C-alpha cells in the first residue's frame, strides 16, 4: 500500500526505486532526521533575518523537498531563493515552510512505521 497525502507524495521515490521498500524507507528516514534541524535553522535565521545563510540552508534541503514532492514547499524555496532582501513576504514564507515541515514530520513517521510492516 502506497501512503497518499495532500502535503507530500512518494511517487518519485517509487519511480526511481522500482518500489524498493528499503530505499524508500531510507529516504524517508533521512528526510525525517533532517526536519528538526531544518525547522531550528529556519527559526534561527528568521530571527536573525539572515538571508544569505537562509539561501544556503534552502539549497541543502531542496533535493529532499523535490524528491518527496512536498506540496507548496518547492514554490516557497524558489521564492525565497530569489529574494533580494528580508521583508514581510520573506518572513511569511519562512514561517510557512516551518509549518509545513512541522505538519509532515509525524505523518512521515507514521508512513515509515507502516512501510516497515506492509508489503508494497
């Protein structure tokens, strides 16, 4: 059974892995383990209004966000990456990204538990 969600999908992972459960689990584990770090980094950079460092963090998280097809996050990353200064819109988008990550973490942890017990 493939977990389906409105906030993200594993379609790309299934496609590139030939439905290898072990590969999909590994990718989810890697992303989940990075989420707390991303959320903390985003909050710190948001507090500091540090756009150059924010762009470095966004570059680091971009492949995972794209591979897991996190809805809306790719657009936010693109918008933030093109920002030239820290303003209200930048602040709002960083908040949105933090909220998306906080929302999907428990969902992905649940998916991971199911993937470990079900045949795909």
